[in-house]
C-alpha cells in the first residue's frame, strides 16, 4: 500500500506538463458601470488559515491510512500555503482593477476580501482508481491521474475612506483542474488552477449581486473625500 501511495504522489507532483500562465490571472468581464478607484485589502489570515487547515487535514488523513507515508517538508508546506495566498492577491487585484473599478483616479475607498469557506478534494475517482491499480501505466497513455476541485465562499465589502461599510456581498465559487501527464497540471499546479477558477467564479457571482447597487455605490463613493 505504501509503495502505491508513494508512486501516486510522484505522479501527482511530477507528471504535469502544463503550467499557470499570466492569462490565468486575468479575465475580461467588467461591470456595467465601473466604480471609482478602490484600494485592495485582503484578509490574509482567512486565506492562510483555511488553505493551511485543508492541507493539514489532508496530510493527517493520508498518514492515518498509511502510517509513514510521504509528508512534505516544512519548506514544501510553506510553499503549498504561501504560493496560493500570493495567487489570491494577484487575481483579486486584477479582478478589481479590470472588472469592478476605474484603474486610475483618486482612491475613494477599499474593496475588502475575506475567505469564509474553503474545501479541496479529488472529484475524479473514476480516474484515480485505475491509475492506482495499474501503478500509473494508464496515465502514460493519457488518462488523468485525478481531478482536483476547489470550493469556496468569498466575501467582498465596499468601504469608503471613513471606514464605513457601504455594501457587503458573499458568493460561492468552484473550479477544477486535471492532474495528468503531457497536457495536465502537477498536483500542486492543479490545486492552484482550481483555486483561481473558484475565485473567478465567486467574483462573477459577486458582480451579479452588485449590478443593481452600482449607481448608488458610485454616488456614495464620489461624495467621499478622496485619498491621494
């Protein structure tokens, strides 16, 4: 069992040939009336805590199934939390400036983001079982090793320069990516890609909720004293 697990971990980490691209952090889907320029504020603790909690639970479950199984070193664990959190800053900053607000001008407030819920799991057991049973042979011929799915709930608040919360939104998001040789991602890459898609999905839901409030928000924000 241990040999199978180690072999499968190696496939997940090393098999993928696909990498994240700059375009993965951008999406053109602007609101109908962009708000005045807002600063970005990310509640880092919520993302780091939930990303780290999910990773710790995954390691504990794997070790319970197979004592002595592979445990990432501290540097690896830090990367598996730190890099996805860095991805959050990049994507949310791009989403905000490209799809929600005017990218230039006086800052009229902030957009605050917080992660409320997060879960990541393998949604492709139909791929995983034959991969394990054949010791990865079927993966050489193109079958994905697994499908990583991320689910989350994202909160966004619009705050003026005085600290008043003008609007509050929450939306769920989901994304998935394949771990596969030749055309898929590595296990870590699939997790990052699934997270990005889930974030973009949640932002799309927030955008739909905001549409009716845009005129009033625009009025409230432009009436506020700008931050230079």
